[in-house]
């Protein structure tokens, strides 16, 4: 498998451009739904919790579109040693957060 989040977004953009060029899509009607429909797995839901292991603090080009509003948890434990205790720790961190989905104030959703 050769996957990259940037490539996925570029491929979706190319597909949309082909629709516009063919006259099937008005450029003024391009929105997030158009992009989502053209992603590699359009039915994949957005990421709620993004856990990064091994002490790395980057998303590494993984599910960039789907992770736009994900809560990030960084764990120093390497992946092979990651177990349910680490998952529980990440879930507790996630549960303690106020998810605003880009809204400015606490508890406000877009």
C-alpha cells in the first residue's frame, strides 16, 4: 500500500477538476462534500481521536482531510508495545477535552 494524505487530497482535486472540465460541475458549487466524495475512502468517517505512538509529534501525512478536527494524543510508547492501558490513557485524555470543531468559544460547535 502506498498512501499519503496530500496525494489523496490532490487526487480528489483532480477528479473535481475533471468534473468541471466535462461540464458536470459548476466551479461555484465546489465544496467539502465534493472533496469528500472523491477521497480514497469516501465513506470513512472523520477521525475523532488520533493517537501517535513512539514519542513522535506529527501526523506523518496520514488521513489529513479526515483528521482536520481530530483530538491528538501523543504517547511515548512504541507501537509494538502499545496495549489497552495506553489506549485507555488516550481515551481518558480525549474524554477530558472540550471539542469545539473550530468554534471560538468552549462548547460551541460550527
